[in-house]
């Protein structure tokens, strides 16, 4: 069955507006969603900026980052199984991330059933 990544992006200011009670309820919703039968894996990313590897003159170089001109950051991901993009989108539309002003990108994982080979 095809697998898809749901990449969760957020403006961290959205979550900072939540009270501790609201934050606890939000985390419970995320955890419940991660237990759905079509979810293969999920992880929250650490709040640091991470590192980026860039090629300069054919040589890899590690640097702090990635940095961008946006306040939106990649905060975590889910791997899910779905018969099609339409089904993956239908699952994503029910994810609690949207309730908190977050955005999601859906991408099919290369090499899973029916993935594009070109």
C-alpha cells in the first residue's frame, strides 16, 4: 500500500497562545491521532534549528540551520498508509494540527506501492 508523509508546519506563536490545560488537551489529540490504524510512524522534532549539509564545489559542508525568512517551522511528521493521495488528504483533513493554525504538506514516499517512478 502506498505510504505518505504528513509534514507538520507551524508558526510556534500559535502554540504559545495556549494555556497549560489547552496544551495538554492538544497533545492528547495528537497522541490519539497517532494511534489510528493507518499511521505507520510519527515523531515530534526537537525545537532546535538542526543542521544542514550543503555541497560547495562538490564537497559537503555542515552548517547550523536550516534558516529561512519565514516564521513557520517543520515541527514533526507522520508516515501513513493510504490507497491514494485523495485518501491521504482525507486522513490529513481530520488531523488536529489544523485546529491550532498549523499547515501540513503531504508527500508520497518513494518506492511504496503505486509511487511514481519517473
